[in-house]
């Protein structure tokens, strides 16, 4: 794996296929990148905020310490994409291709993002902020929310079968409109399942 210097990044992004490359300290905010394929690439401390990465493919890629706020991913493929220590505010992942969609997040800020309608079985969310994230109509079967802040996250007609919420917090969800079969919750988190009934738990 080799790293591109900043002075070469503009030319490098023009290539259609990128394999096993490292892109580091790249400022590519407000830019358009279309129709590229990134295979087994790493993005370190890059700024892609407000960028438009439409119809690209990210296969087995890792994003670490990047700013992806409001990044547009319409028609793009995210397959086995891993995000670590990233700022990903307001990204609409529901616009990504459904085929092969698989992601993982560790220590990320995902507030105001959307996964509406996505099939994302066994997805790991770890030590991340997911405030006001939309999971409406998504399939999260077998996923894990480890030490995640789900304040005002939206679960509506969401498949939460076997999802682990044991260490998640600040969530509320309606058991009547979501599938919760075999989902796991802590005793402290039960209140988040009963909020609609306006009852007091002591």
C-alpha cells in the first residue's frame, strides 16, 4: 500500500480505479468525484465535507479521522466500509446502493445521518454518537449498538431482531411498530421502550 502526496491528489483522483492506496491529509471539500472505484484503500485525516462522491465504489475501504460531514453518496457502493474516529454529520446513507451495502462505525459522530430503508444486518456501531439518526424501515437484524448515544434516533417499522442495545443509551422506540424479537436491553434502558405510555418506572 502506498501514499499519495497532497500535490499529486488532484491527478490521482482522476484515475478510474484505485487499488490498495492510502490518501492522507487530503482536503477535498466541496469537490465532485464521480464514477471511481476504490478497492482496499485507506483515507486518513481527509476532509471530504460537502463533497459529492456520486456513483463511486468503496470496496473494503477504511476511513480514519476523516471529516465526511454532509458528504453526498448518491448511487455509490459501500461494501465492507469501516469508519473510525470520523465526523459524518448529516450523511444520507439511504442513497447508497443497496447491493453489498455493509458498514461499521467506531468512535464516530453520525448525528443527523439517515439509514432509512437500508438492509444492514450485523452492523456494528461502537462508542459513537447517533443523535437524531433515522433508521426508519431499516433491517438491523443482529446489529450491535455498543456505548452509543441514540438520543432522538428514529426507529419506525424497523427490524431490530436480535439487536444488542445493552450498553446503548438515550433511545426511545415503540414496541408496537418495530420488530424487537430477541433484542437485548439493559434494565435501565427499558424506560425507552415505554416512553409512549407516559408511565413512571421506579
